[in-house]
């Protein structure tokens, strides 16, 4: 009888965000696949999870999927974790789940931490409809992707490194306009968790003077949301002048 693959989210910051169920599942696995075993070892040690680990990351997943699938076929239970958050969301995990589906192996994904959801809600921007872009291409395809985002009607979310943040904000301002509302969240669930809100122009000015650090999530108002904001703002100004 085939085993089972568990996709297990781990904290993006505060270790207290690890769910009791996630701990229980990992403790009962035969093997844990980790993006970086050194990083995951800290989490495992903290929760007294003493299960063998193997590396499974973007540089080796093409080679490692097949042998792990064989172990699942032989009845083993495997847990898959990334360095932080939910695997397969801008992290390894998709290839394993795809192959399990093809081979008829059961996959169960536990609910849990991910960086973009709190960043979206904290932004104060419309979140009933949104799109998640992850990391933008660094070179090939970057310009066309940015052009598409300039016309995106929904609120959209981007992951970015602190070293490229200002450059990306400027590129977004070029396609969306300096007045487009946005937010920048960093170090979510960690000691220095902060969110800065404003227009793209304001955020550019702020981060040119204040070097960003840590993991960063950028949330940008969609084209439709920006139009609605202008309508409400103009209506408010009209009402104020009439009073």
C-alpha cells in the first residue's frame, strides 16, 4: 500500500505560529524533505522532532523526486517543508505534488503560515479579489510582466529582496503611476515586523532614505481599485466643499 505525502507549513517568523497538528504530523513521518536541512533543523530541534531529513530544493528536485516517489510507493510517510511558510508557494513542492498525483499517491496539505496573506490584509487594499505574482523574473520576461501588472485590475502581490526593492518600486511606478497605492511589509511575524503604506512615489522616497532589511512583500492596488479610490476621494472633496 502506498504511503502519503504531507505538505507542512512552517513559521515565517515566530516559532509559536507552528500548529500542534503540524508538529504531530512531522513527528510521525518516516522522512522529512527540507529545502535547507540546516534551517529546518532549528525548527525540528525546537519542537523535539527527531525524524531523518533529506534535502529537496530547487537545485536538486529534478533528481530527487523519483527516489522519494519510490519510497512513497513502498509505504513510507513523508513530510515536505520549506525554509519558511507553505511549500510550493515560491518554494519547492510543486514537482513532488504533481508526481504524487500522477502516481496516485495521496497528498495532504496542512493549513498554516504563509507570508502574503497577512501582508495583503495589513495593506488595507481591496482583498476580495487579488493575484499573487511571487518573485518577478529578474531578466528575461520582466518588462512584459511589469506591463501586464500595470493593467491588472485586481490587487496584486509580489515577493522581493531588500536589495532590489527600490528598483522594483520604481519600475512599478513607471507602469502603474506614482500615485498608485501600495504597501511594503517586511519581517512578517518576526521581532521587527513592519508595514509601510502610501503611494508608490511615497514608498520610493521612504526606502531611498531607509535601507530595507529582511523578507519583503509588496502589495499594490489594482487599476480598478485605484479608479474606485479616485471616485471616492473626489466625491469626498465635493461633499466637503459643499459643506
